């Protein structure tokens, strides 16, 4: 398999090499990068390129590693035993397979996405070391061992909210998705909006990168937010006209709510615009 760009996803050469290397080594692919740079979408595109199923495990702050294997519902079993419900003697009826169980027992090789692993407790990655290494785990309630029929392609994303343990990192192939330069961003826009007016794209990209370069910005606008903004601009001719006529000393571009997501950044941009206007006097 050789992963490549598609009609809906632009992959840089370094990203293609990282995906193909992880598949060749049979190692989890650990992807980091700014939010909105397409980390999750990468797993979807990889599954599509393999013509296989994507199994997604969204990680939260309360997620435990064991939930990815299975969960034993002891409370329901106790309740059913008190009610005399049939089948209570079979503990397997009260085991709920997790995402790893689902991926391991699939009839074909699947793509397993462990999304935003850094949201969980610091011990979460270490608790999955053996299962991801050996591609198997033990079910203590039944005494069986669940082994991968076909080794899944594992993609793990992180937004760098927490540092991941060294022992876990050693078992992964790592790639950081750099924020796209203007040429790559142009390619991404072309994929999403093939019929968009070139003048609108040129002006929008100019304003977008100006915003990202504003000093002190708390939340820089991302690729996905640029796509949303362009969609809004295309639907509003007045906003397009405002964008083309926009003075660099004005605080915010039209439809700025798609790009600027907190009041601190709004106030910062307003201050910067005010300072620019004063310098002109």
C-alpha cells in the first residue's frame, strides 16, 4: 500500500512517507499538530484508501484504557440474577466489547483511530502498551484471549495537551503536521472549492495569514476554520465586497466569527488596528 493525496485530502510528501513507514513497520502512527490541521481526517482518508472500515475511539478526560478492551457490567448481572432472568449464569452476556476488541476481531484489516489521546490521564498510554504491542489481551471473566485476526493500522492523534510517556513514544512512528504554507493551503482550498473565484481566494488567504501572524494571538485560526470562512464568504456577496475593500487598519474581517474564537483575540486585534490607525496620523 502507498498512501497518497486524494480528491478530498491534500497530503504533503512528509506525511505520505510517515503513513507508509508506519504501515511497513506495523507501528502505531502518532500524529501531532495544531487543532484543525486534518489529523482525524487523515485516518478517514487512510481507511478510504485501504477500502476498509474506520473504527474510531474518541478519548475523553474520563476515558480508561480498559474501556478500549471491554467492560464488564456486574451491576446488570446482579440485577438480572435477582430477577431470575435467563442467561445470567453466562458472564459473556455481560461483557461489552471495546474498540480494540472490535478492531482485533474484524474479518478484515481495519484502521483504528485513537483520537486525542492526550486528553486522558497520563497513565492511559502506558496502560495500552502491551495490547498495542502484542495485538492481544486477556479477558479475565471468561479466561479467553482476544487476538487480532488482522493487525489493524493504528492512528493516534494528539493536540499536545500533555506529554506522552517515553515508553509509549518508543513504540510509535511519529509525525508532526506542520501548518500548511500558502501554496499548500491554496491546494487545500482548490480541493474544497474547485469553482471559487481566484481573486476571492487570493484576498482571503492574505487576510487569513495576516491574522495568524498577529503578535500575541491566543488562538490562531486553523485550516478547517479557513474552509468554513470561505464557505460563508461565497454565500454572501456583501461580505466579499467588504473583504476586497477592507483597510488593513480595520479591526476584523467580515464573518470574523469563523476565524476568531474568543474575546481576548477580538480585543487584541482591535487594539492592533487602533495602533495602526494612530501611526497613520
